[in-house]
């Protein structure tokens, strides 16, 4: 199996900030970019488009408070991409860290295409624009360009494209990924709903290896900014088994003024608290005279993940929660 030399993941996209992780060769870079600078995903999509078509170098600056992450990109004649990355304060007086790495440009492009559509699936065009806060639209045109599947048609001094072909490309990407054989992933995010663990689920802890059944998410395409890859499911019709090591647990709950409890998860403002152990008892939160609480579930990060499609015989209805 080919070793990945570049991986880029959008971890959060929430009201004006975006947390991303880059794995470059053996280096890991995690950064929280704010809306006062460019969105990291959008800037990488633009970089791909420019480097593919009309430039040999590209410069990016992501901002976080009074710090910046500067990325100088240069494409050489052998189609290798040189990345010079510096994490420093705004004035450049203090350098916190720096990296100088080289990767195949085709790996960079394929990763950005994949992550671009992953984010688009999770947020949608309008949702992305709202989440990033400064009203920048999702760079759909450039994303289509760097897939390499769009053809420009020149008519004299004007250019046009075939929108039916563009829709065809979108239909190929704007779908749930099909996992038809055992698949390995470095990491993924699972949403474990409260009622699932409270009914007949087993407690779990950070550092523990777990094996769950799951489905692709429906309602929780993003958990208030965190992109969800799978939803734990052991009552209805699970489609896959998933094995991995728990590296992070966030309990998600909401607080409401008395008598104003919101029953719809999508409309509620949530509080996400990091835990070391999950047992479903977060629902036993004492309501007081002024506040009501709702515990929605856990956002669980797994590493060293193996996903297997379930046989038809295993996609059965399991024990349903008691209504008594």
C-alpha cells in the first residue's frame, strides 16, 4: 500500500474559525485559523488551481489572534511541491516553529479534492458561507477545476463550459462514500447518541480499543462545527463495523432557560466538554429553578481505524429501547 505523504483534514468549521490538521511526511501541524484571514481549505483549493494552470509558486497566510502561519509553495519541473511553512507572531519577530517539506504535487491535489468534497457534503454551499462568518462562498468553481474533469470551450475570446457535465461531476462526489471492502483510516469521528449508550451500550474510555456497528450520518452531518464521519448504531440497521482506539471524547449538551427547552438538536446551541470516560450518565444533570439541560451524545475520535461492511445477515434490527 502506498504510504501517504500528505494529508489535510478540516476538524472544525464553526462561526468564523477553522481547525485543520496537516500530516506532511512525518510531521503533524495543527492550526486554528480565524476568519480575519483566508479559510485554510479555500486557500489550498485556490493554490491547487493556480499551480496547475498558471503559476510555479503560491503564498498563503493563515491568521490566529496575533500569530500567523505562512506557507510558501513552489512547484518544480519534476512536479514536486516544496512547502516552506513558518509559524510566527504577526510582526515576524518570534518564530515558534518551521517546516520545510517536499511532496508529490499529485498527492497534494488529490487530497485537497477529497477534503473539499468532504466539507461540502457536511456543510453545503450556504452552510459553509454561514459558518465561516465573513460571508465568503465555498470555492466550488476552483474545486471543479482541480478535479481535472471539466473542459473549457473557447469561442473566440470567450469561454464556456457544459453545466450538465459539471452537474455530473458533482453527482459523483456529493454522495456518501461506498465502503465495499475492509478499509483502513488514520482517524475518524463517530457520533454516539445518548439514548444508544443509555439503553444497552457499554461504557468506554480514552485509550480503549472499541468495536462498534455504525452507519453513515444522516442528521449529524456536522455536530455544530465538527464533521461527523459515522454514527454509532446498534438498534436499527447498521451498515458497517468499525474498530479503533478512542483518543478523544466530547460530551455534547445544551442548557435552556426554564420552559424554553429546544427539542431539535439542529436548532440548539450546545456545550462540548472533553471527558476521559463515557457511560451515558451525563443525562443525569440536575435541573434547577432557572435551567433545564439536555444531553445529546458523544463526539468520539478514533485512531487506527478499520471499517468493514456488514453482511446482509448482520444488518438486522437489534434490541429496541424500552418505552416503559
